[in-house]
């Protein structure tokens, strides 16, 4: 309450109540103070107090205050751990194995004004005498400052709620955490750090307590390792005009309980995500067919109905790679069962479809329930769960998709363990030359080790289309590269235009999963010939880009870099790009600008630095710039970076290199990682360089023995606006 609020409170009493005015104002002020400090009178507040003693140790040490203690650790991978009240980095479901070793070069040493600091290669961590923790660049520029936490402890015991306020530079922008947000950039206001159920009853997308902060000084990621529900309230900063003062950005984290601990990692965006992957685990590598077209069949029909769905797609020239069977194929809706009356020969059906290039994926319905933690459910790491999933593979299923959400206490951690059980149970049972597919709408940092995320139908209408893009970008920044929404249409929110735009966006996202348009579990042909034609084009382009998706997935596993990236990814220092939320980068070669508004046939696109080619027209544009391009209903704008090398599917089914000509006097290149069938790092990446001299473009494969001629066919585009054969 400020002075203006006080005056408003006074005058709201009125002339007749003037005698009560001062008392009303004083009561309002007291209520405001109570709201600001936490729960009611049956709790006691606590703050750390002043430094009393320190205990140096490898990579940092323990700083003891009057009423709490802080553990600081700088690991060898550059990540910084902090934990209050005796909290350590382990045990943790998020970590991939044990805590990384401490950096032997980092030591706890005295700082100014009675504080302490740890100086490491990538960051400096400073702790004030009252417990404020500051993370700085090696040059001494502040990336974030966490004020001392505050606890509210119940007098009769129980979990202690806690709160921590933080400050970031005035120019900083917040991104993540992969939940139901308007854009990948987090807006001012409160954001719930928990999974729930949407108003439509479908599970909300996974929300992780992870935020990526981008500022001129650098990029850093904060992970609060606490599975309790909480709220993150953000307020972006503002730079003062002229000689005015800057207003720092702020975040306030309130948790309902659990440990006060977390990790911070800083550097370039690529360095940050590499460190994050080394901490929480490399993303699981989906099978190659998972980057194709998936169709969800929810109906209660039997084996012949599944055959009709597959035939309906293939007869109309719509590539299909997987059919997901919903609750309708289960016996009484129970997980890990099959209705044998309608699916008497399920393994035979699975083999038949596999020969046509189509896999079967089974649903595992909400299995972690508060009222039944045994039954069909899986809790934590129960060994029998892996046996049940192995049984799914024996029935012919190539993967599973979970519908468990995080609305129960610790449901997000349960979902992570469910994913682990599924991955391990299926891994040894699927064919030797394939990998299992595991999808879930919920999870926790580390879930990427076992599978990807499907975000369900999401919100309806055009706002839902924009939100679905934001979730995929946000999840990628949280370390989950394989995700995507369901493409649905029909009576849910009507309109074939929205359905087409959903289809076109999903064609460039890691997971392309469609639902039934009508009651017959059919496909886009139920909207008519025009929509069918647009869907056929989108799926054809998706199939052409499959080798590129496989390469991006392999690179994501090795480096943690997301497949779908915000436009600012290669140049976070360019502030204009931080605000671009209606386009994204697919790898480093393509910029995709989906149509997110009804009736649009043209749209404005912000291009980063360099030369970019409109892949539909071949026209070149020089960035940074805003350009206005055509976006007819049959396609969305897609741009290729000059000098890029994309592995694409050739007409004969092999892989060829699509090379976009560099600008005159410039060079380029790219990586290709072929599919190998194993779930490790796979074959070595093929490195290609591209140079241009006048009208001539030269492509070479770079090896340890020197540059060689490419062993794959090469097609150069961008020289004459239409493409040509090298």
C-alpha cells in the first residue's frame, strides 16, 4: 500500500463515517502487512540472520548464519549448487546419477563487508553477511541476486512454507518453464510451478521449476530442486531513460514446503543447456519413425477399425508412421490390458502394420492416483512395473503414451519414475534395430532421459495455437527437446482454417500427432478435398525433412541443445529478437513463421542477421530486418539460412544434401548424423563445408584426412531462385 492507496482508503469511508476513517486506514494497513509476510498468527517467521562461521570445502563450503546455514558448491561442469537448512544436492530425482564432482580450483574465501565468495572459471558466487547470494560473470557483472530466504514454520510442526525474492538486470527477459503460458517469454505476473488439470479435463502440460534468463551480461538457468507446488511471480525490469535509474527485474518464489535448494548455470545458451544436460541427463533418443506422422485412435472399434484408419491415410497419399490406441482398446479401461474380444490377435496386427511401416503405440491411463497407489499404477521405481511394460512390447506395441498428470502430490516425480519404468521395460523387448517411444503429459527435470512430452489438445481456438508453440519452445529450453501438441479439429472449436494452420505448425515440430476430425476416427479428408490437399503437402514436407529431424535429435542427445529454438538463440545479445515469439528456429538452418491469426494471407517476419531464403520462392532477404511475405492457406513461411546444409529425403528414399548458397564471398556448413538404430551417440557426425566463388558453390566433407567430395547427392538452392543440381 502506497500513499495513494492510503488516501483512497481514507476517502472511501465517506463524510458520514469520518470518525471511523483513521481506524479503517490503520486496520487496512495492518491487513496489508499480514498479507505481505505470509500465513496467519499460528506460524513464526524466520530469516537466516548474520554470518557466524564458515566451513570451507571442495568447490565451496558451508556458511553458518544465526538461524540457518547455506551450502555452496561449484561443480566441475560449472554448475553452482546452493542449499539452505542443511539441504544438499542429493538425493534428487532430477540428477542423472550422483552429484558432479566439486571444482578443486574453486575455494571459499572472504569477501568485502563480512561476506564470502567462491571464484570459479565461469562464475563468481558472492554471499553477503546476511545471506544474499549473488551470481556474477567472471568480469564481475551481476547475473542474478537472490535475497535471503524467509520461512514460515507452523508451531505444531509440519512443512515450512518459504519464499525467496531475486533480482536480475533491467534488460533481462525470463523464459520457460514449459507450462501453459502465452509465449516462451514469461510475462509479468504469477506462474504456477505445478501440473494440474485444465478446464476441459485434459492434463496440463508439464511445468518445470526452471527459468532461463537472458540479458546483455549473459544467459543463466535457475533450477529450484523442489517438487512441491509453488508460485513464481515475475516482473521485468526497465532501463532508465537518460540519466534515470534502472529498475531491476524481480522474481518472487513461494513454495508450500520442501527443501530450499537449487542450481544455477551460466554462459552462452548452448553452454547452459550442455551443462543442464550433463546435470540432469542426456535426452532419450526417439526411434526414427517417431519423427513421422502419428494418429490417435480413441474409438472402441476393433482390429478391423485400426486397419481402416491406416488404409484411409495411405490410400489418400497421407504418410502414416504410428497409430496410438486410446482407452478404447483396453479391457474395462484398465492399464496394461487388452480387450481380447475386439483385439484377439494383437501381435499379428502389429506385425502386419509394421510391414507397412506403421507402429502401434498403447495408452497407459492415469496410473498414479492418490486412492490407488498399487493396482495398475506405478510408484517410484517398482520393479514389477518394468515387467508390465515389457509385456506391452510382447503384444507388439512399439511404445506407450501416458495420460498420468501431476495433480496429485508429487505427481510430477511419479510421472518421471513412470517414464523410467516404461523406458527400461520396453528397451530390451522392442526389435534390436529400434528404440522404444515413451510420451507423457507430465514429468520433472530428468524426464527427458526416458522420453518426450505430448501436451494434449491444449487450449482451444487461435490462442491455443499460439500457446502450443510457446510450450514446445519452453520445454526445449528446460531440456526436453522432443515434444508437441495434438492436432485436432472438428466440433471442438470448429473451422477448417484453424485445423490447417495447426497441421502446418506441427509439421515443423518434433512430435506430429493428429487426432480424429470426426466421430469415425478419420483424418483430414473429413474436411473435404481442399483441406486434404493442404494436409498432404504438409505431411510430404515433413517426410522430406525426416533426416534433418534425426540429425537434430542426435545433436540434442549429445549437446542438450533443443531442436526447436527461439529466434534469439544464436544471438541473445540482440534485444529485438528476445521479444520475437511468433517464429522459431528448427535447428540452425530453418526459420519457421507459422500463421497464428485467422484470415491471414500475409505476415511480417523478423529475420536475424545474415542472408535468408524464402524456401517457397527462393527469394533472398538480408537480415536483420522485418519482411512482409505471403502466407496463403496452403503453406506457412519458412526461411533457410544462407550456407546451410540440410539432410533431406530424396525421391528414391535415400538421403541427399540440400545446400543453400552462401552470400558471395561467404561460407557455410552443417552437420549430418545418420540414423543407426542404436540408442547411444551413434555414428560420427558428418561435417560439411560450403564456399562460394561467383556462381560456383563448392561442398566438401571435412574429415581427419582432409576435405573430400561428398558421398551423398547434393542439390544447391538459392543461386537462381529456383534451385538446381550441382
